[in-house]
C-alpha cells in the first residue's frame, strides 16, 4: 500500500512534488516524479472540516494539484489556472464537506498533464466519516481495505519505463505493455479469508479496464466516484475508465488465489491475490444495505447543454490535432459555459471516433442514460467521470463557485486527448 497521510487530527496536509528515480522489476532506474516520494504519493485520509494544505514544488517545471473528486470552489480546485511555479508553495485553505468517497489527486498543467501524471504525480484520497464499522465495511488500511492504483506503463526491451508518444499514441492515448499496481510491477496482495474492500483507481493515461476475477467470483460494488450506493450491486465485471474509482467487496472465505483480470481483446492479469488463514477476518458478512443517498433530479428545472468530444479526421491527418469540444480546442482565456450557482444542468455528451471518459470538476453527477438506455450498473451511483462510448446524458447541481480567473474544467480523461485540446472550462456564479 502507499504510505498513509492521515490529516484527521491535525487538519493539515503537506505535499512536496519531487523528482525521483525508480527501477521497476530490477530493470534500469528511470527518472520519475512523486509527492513526498519517488513515484506516486501517499494515500491522504481526510474528514469533513477545515483542511490547510501546502504543496511545495521542487521540480524545475510548474505542476499543480487537482483534487479530483473533492467538491471545492474553483480557487482550490488545482486545475491549469493554479500552477505552482518551480520552488513555490501553494497553500489552499479548504473546507471539506461531502459524503465519504475515494477520490484522488494529480497534476493538471495544460499540455503537460499526460507526461507529468505518467511520471508519477498522482495519489489517492479517502474522504471518511469514521462510520464504516456501522456500515459493516472493511476499513483496516492495507489489511482488509486495500487501495489499488491501476496504471499501465510501457517498458522497452531493456526494462526501462518509457513515455514517447507517437502520433498514433496521441490519437488513441498512450497505453503500456505492463500493469503497475501502486507503482509496482509483480506485486500481490495477501488477504484474510473474509470480506475485503478494494478501492480501485484507474490512474492510467488512456487504458480502460474491464475487470473480473479469473475464478468468476462476484464483485460487490459499494461505492462509485462520488460516494456509497444505497445497497451493494453484484457484478461479474466492472468497467473502469481513466479517472474513475470504484469500491468493491470481495469474499475470500474459503481461501484460494484468485487473480484480478482485465480484457477486452486478450485478457490479461492485473493483480494476484493470496489468502492467509492466519490473518483474522474482521468482516465475514456482506452488508445488504448502505447509506448512500442518490438524488435523481427529475423534478428540478434544468438547463440543457450539448457537449461534443471532437476528434476531427482532418486535424488528425495533419499531425494529431483536431482535438476539441464543440469544435473548439481548449483555450485558457475562453470561458465555454457560464453556470448559475446552485442550478441544475443536464449535459448531453457525445463522443466521436473513440469512447472518451468525460470528467467534470467541482460536481458529482448522475448518469441519466447511455446511448438512450439506462446506465450500466457501475454508472448508477454518484459519478464525476464516465466513459461515453457513444452518447450519455448526465445531470448535476453546480454548488461550487468558480470565477473567470479560476474556472472549473470539463474534459476527456484520456490525458493525451485532454492535453491536445479536448477540454473546456466554466464559471459558476
Ligand atoms: Cu478522449
């Protein structure tokens, strides 16, 4: 597991973006970056209340820290308008006020996000209310409550991790040939023979996983991006696109050594588990209900907007351009939408060419439909990122203010697409 950074007692949080060096599986060491360590960052545990953060940047280029999944005003969101210059420190004074959730944080500098996140500038956040015992949920970090950051990375024949996107990589997003879990190749989890909670983050630049177990054991979905479901949902497979999180419960009673797999195309191993009967199984019963409350917004008057995620064929032929939203590539100086504070909006999202994972900052939304049909089970809870293979309709209340100088972002979470211009921004006032 990543080291823990528990902010609950102090209400303070200190991160330092630093360069690192890491050898994966005994291969040659490569230059990496991380928060407080060589690659990735600590798992930050926070609760509702004031949180005084400081982020130091010791790199020789600007970075930012976007709190993906935290409900914060534009001035604390950490997007491309809030770069931390080399040697500088950012000190957001945040007020955390939201339901428990697994969120994450990563750098978000326009045109540099893909390379910087790939190098390691990301980590996981747990927002907790300390009531998981009452919910009957596993909550012992690293024992029966595992945080798993899934990232594919490309290794060359000498075992060196590389990031050298070709034009095709920029078109489709950069994918790797090995899967890192929490920054490690060849890792495994040893778990008790009981119920284990997996907090999954797809921290990959572009790869979408379709996760399942090789022995077909069920996955019990308890939380999506923005919080708990009203009750667990049983799934055979779980689709997780870049930026999405899911919390699932797995029953390891009876032992065994199942492997978390993914497809499509050829199926491949993502992460192996081993059970140890010596470990005490704290939770042995699956909860039947949870306390997630979903708002359906059906009665709320709502403005409707169209959002087209564009990959122009002509632009691509010219060398990888053509990435835009509603025909316009991202412009730091252009506000795309002006949203009324506290209002509800329905956004109709349409993907072109490939399925794009769509993320909106500063809100959690519900998915009303996908290609005209009810959403997939894993998209029925609170979301902030959703894969849009064709069309999807989402609805959200915009409660976080954001001015013209610090607008909120909406974008494709294939990081190469985002950097190439598939991003827009909005104010909330
Ligand atoms: Cu995209």
